[in-house]
C-alpha cells in the first residue's frame, strides 16, 4: 500500500512538472500519471476501505490533497496554453479596423452599350417607342416585306447567314438588319407608328478593321398622316446635333435602298477637323452616318397599311460605327477584344 508520504511526494513532483508542460496532451499525461486508472492516488483511494483506522484518516487526507493539487495545477496549465494559443492566433490573424476599406472593382457598361443607350434616349425624348424582334428571321420579313427583289445580291449565301436555306419566303436566316421588326410591328399595331429598333444583326463578312459577322444596328420608323422628307430631315438633323454637338452641319446625298424612295445618306461635317479635312473624315470634311428615306408604298401595302392615306420615313445606323467615329476607335475588332485595357480607356 502506498503511504501518505509517498502520495504527497508524487503530488509535489507532478505539480512541479505541470507548469512546464508544452502541450495539452502532455498535461493530460501528467495528470493521468497521478490520478488516472491504475495510478497511485486511484489505487490508494480504492484501498481505503481495507486500511486500518489509524492509517485510513491520514491516507484519505493525502489522497484528497494530492487530487486537489494536481487537478488545480492541470487546469491552470490548460488555461495558460489556451490563452497562449489564442494570443498566437490573434497575432497571426489580426485586422486593423482603422485601415480604409478596399472596394471591389466596379463593372461598367461596354462602350457599344453606352452609345446604344444614348442614341435610344435621343429618340425616346422625341416620343419614339423602343421595339424588339427575333434575331432568327424568315426571308419574308427580312427581304420580301421590305420590297427587296428576289434577284437582290443581299439574298445570296455569300452575304447572308442562312439557318435553313431556301429562296422562298419561308427560308430561315440570321437577320441582316433590324428592319424586319418594322414590318412585324406595323402588322401588329395600327398607325401612327414611331419606333426605334436597336439590336444585333448578322452578315457573312470577313473579319477586318471595319467588318465583323456580328454587329449592332438601330433602325427608326415613323408612319403617320402626311409625313414628308422634310420631317425626316428635321428629325435626323436633331439627332446628329444631339449626338455630335449643336455646331454640327449635316447634308443629305441621294442614294438607293429597296425599302425607301426617295433614299439618302446623311453626312455630318467632321467634328475632328471642323470640315477642313483629316484622317477621320478621309480628307473629305464629311462623315457618313446613316441611310434613310421615305418608306416605299410597297412596304406599307405589304403590312396592310393604305399608302394612299399614310406615309412615313425610315432610317438605319450602325451603333458600332457611330461609337468608332465619336471616340476615334480605329478597328471594329476592338469592341470584341476581352483586353480590359482597351475598354478602361472609355470610362
């Protein structure tokens, strides 16, 4: 049987070693060395019932003293190790709350989208409505309803991307302009009509500095009583000056489009050289902006409008082209380049 003196000696030794224990696992081991199953204190407690009365009191007192001392020393060491671990973690993971915040990078609208919205806003301010339509079209709406003859070269596979080829009106294709929406809108709405139609269009063009197979257009259409070419000129003069500046001069040159007659091209004097001639305007002093004209009576008749009562004008412009002209971008391909260094120049 272990004596009371031996138990106190063991307790002193364990209590002396516990403050230097480097880990919680070692603390547990030292505590078990005195108080664990089979340890001297545990065995002494178990033998108390059989010990003589003269020994039991002193031995029991020693068991309680050693148990209390070792338990307290182990608890104190565990708390110290936990505090040390917490301090180390805080030192490693500290956060200075006085530092200014670091905001994430903000996304911005693409330059084409910005120009798109600005053009639309100009016409919406004049009372126009924005209309949309399918990008996969039939030959009827893309060509026939717009007075495009069956022999027109734009119908060839060399120019148009067909989904399901066919020369009949049911041929399916990727629309080559946003004008088909005009025909669809007039079929579904009675006059008067004042709409602009922005959207993606597709053509079988080789990729170069000024051509891509996918680009963006905006068409405009006005149909009402007694609309004249003069109304068209006034509308587009307002647009050109709202978009490029109030000092701009414009001119209309005769042209041909299947769905308008008479037809014209709108030119604006070069804002880079004030009309004196430069690289931007190719030394001409003028920049071509868009095509326009009075709606051909055949187009009105195809959608059920009476060309004897109604008249209208239409115009179409390349959104990408206007962005290139306004911001001096040399290549259309830059709009499709994922290099953010290009886009960040136009914040």
